[in-house]
């Protein structure tokens, strides 16, 4: 093992066995430096885990530390819905009438009448597209909070937990926060993209729901036509994002979290900037030959 590989492993850059240490690894090292510069400027704390699904290379900061996830935790609910559908315990097309009262915060269901009806898949679209808290709580009641966590345990995720419903301030005051580590959230997205426990058609539909068009800070610096399955989250002093970014040759999964933010907008700006830096590097790798020549599409 060369000194360069040892240094990369020590700073959290795991290199694939056959990597070109003189070029591609240098590109990753430069990316890490730019990401760390974003963290240095932020008055807050950053957690990151990103994986190149083609090479297996990762870049990570505080990968095993627990961060609040806010609405990014909704990925766990989406996965449980589709796993229960696979097991015959839930019917995505079944129609339900959401009861009153409904929680506020983000989303539109809170403003609709008691006559509205929607399918469980519709609720998932509202949850992932509009971050609808009322739709999310409807799904949690259907699926069972404990079942979501048992599924996470079965995946080997020991620190990722759905501990409360949306907008439950009493639970939050007790410390029942929805949490994950960057590495575990990234591992969950890998399992989802692989379709773990799902038939191909259902796995594709899950990703279609997660890729619902939306505007958020993770997507701010990404091309409009790029396929991104993502969920962001916002709480006081917290901003988070977890995403699957589909490039033809270099798809990647990323979990980002910021906490202890002095200014919430700065957390959004930091995630936007890091997301843009990741894309710039992966897009070059996606178009590059083995020697680094960039080929126009």
C-alpha cells in the first residue's frame, strides 16, 4: 500500500483497489479539500457520507456521528411502505380518507377538507414531493413506527431511528429526535437504489416517487434535467439532505447533515455548495476516459 493510499484512508477517502492513484485519487483529494473549506466557513457542524457507486470510493466527514435528520428521515417511511407492499401488508392503491385534525408545518393536506381521499402512494408523493407532514403522519399511523425501526435494524442500521411523528414538539422536548449518521443514511439509500427486498417494478416506482420534481437547496446547483431522488429536512439549527444522483456512468449516493447552525440559511447554502462541488467532480468522472480526457455527450 502506497503512502498516498494510506493518507487517503486516514482522512476518510477510501480508494478502490484498482484506482489510478496519480490522477483520479488526486481529483478526489482536491474535492475533499474544497468540501472542508465549505465546512471551515460554516458556523456550525457538518456531517457527510458520499459514495461513488461505480468505483466504491467514499468521502466522509463525521460519518458515524448522530445528526438530527428532520424531514430527511422520511426516506425510512417511504422504504417501509414499499417493503410492506411487497409483503402484502399494504396496498399502494388502497384509498383512505385522512382524519382530522391534521398537523401543520409543510405540505398541503392540512388545508384540505375532511372529504379528501387519496391512496397510500398519493400520500407518499405528498411526503416526498411537498414534505407534507400530515401525509407523513398518516403513513406512520398506517405502517407503525416500531415496524419502521425494526426494518432499519434488519438492514444493520443501529443508529438511524424514527422516534416521533412530525410536529410532535412534546416528543422533541423529551429528546425523541429523528436521527441518523451520515454513513447509515447513505447505506439506506444504497439499499433502496439496489431495490433490496423489492421486485424491480416496485423498486423503480419507489425511486420515481422520491424523484418527484421539487425545488430545494440540495438541487440548487444541479442541472434541471438531472434525475435526483432526494429529501431535505429543516429544523431550528439543523439542515439535512439525502439523495441518489443518477449519472449514466458515475451515479452516487450522498447523505449531508448540518447542526448547531448559527444561521439556518447558512446551512442551506453549505449543503447547496457541497452538492454542487460533488456534482462537478462526478460529472467530470462520468464523461472522462481512463486517462481523464472529457468526452462531450
